[in-house]
């Protein structure tokens, strides 16, 4: 039975093109892994920057001022407030006004 299987495998092996055998893998896995990690880090930093600028702008405009105690800040509101229409507006403002 083993001889029959070897004969069948030899038939398939002979039908493969010549360049299929001993073809080196040219993919640079380290570079692609680093690129993926850096892209994920950039996305994470953009999300964090957008959230921080959103909360900073909410505190600046007093959008989350507590109604019962005006001197206090409503922390639940601060986590859910949207002070600008889009996330990229927060990122743009934070990147162009680093000292504000």
C-alpha cells in the first residue's frame, strides 16, 4: 500500500512547475510586524488624544458643570460629552495648539 501512495505522490510532484521547489520566502516578517505594531499604536494614540481634547474642551466651556453644585464638575457627563462634531476636529485642534 505504501508503494502505491509513493507512486501517486511522485505523479503529483512531477506535475509541479520547476520554480516551485526551493523557492525562498522573501517576506520580511519583522518589518511587517513592526509596521502593524506602529500602526496600531498610532491609532491608539489618536483615540486617546481625541478623548483628552474632548474632555479638556468640555471643562473649558463648562459643558459638564454640575446643576446642583455649580462649583463642581459632573464626572459622568465628562465621560459622555461631545463638544465637537467629529473626532478629527479634536485631534486637529490638539496638534495645532499644543500649549492651550
